[in-house]
């Protein structure tokens, strides 16, 4: 998944709805900050697996969505 057209979620709204509705995660600023820190940590096992599976471009997009969620 290296091309934006192949992203699993195409928009922030779609991503947020899945996180909060389907996954039942309270997308608080604190939670978003923790996820941003983990996703920016190349030593984090989950981040490495995510990058391998979805690519760096999608990783960066998800970080941006968490940053947007952090802002409220």
C-alpha cells in the first residue's frame, strides 16, 4: 500500500468513525498524543509492522489524522 489511492481509509471522517464507532475507542487528545508518539517511534514493533504492511505514506497520513483528532 504505497499509493494514496490504496489507503484503507480515504478521509479523516471515515477513519474517525471507524476508530470511535466500530472500535469503540474514545479518541481523546491524550489518546491521540500517545498514538502519535508510538507511530513516530521507529523502534516500536507495532509501528514497524504497520509501516511494512501499509507503507510510510499511509503511516504519515494516520499520524496526521491523529494530530487532527488531538486538536479536537
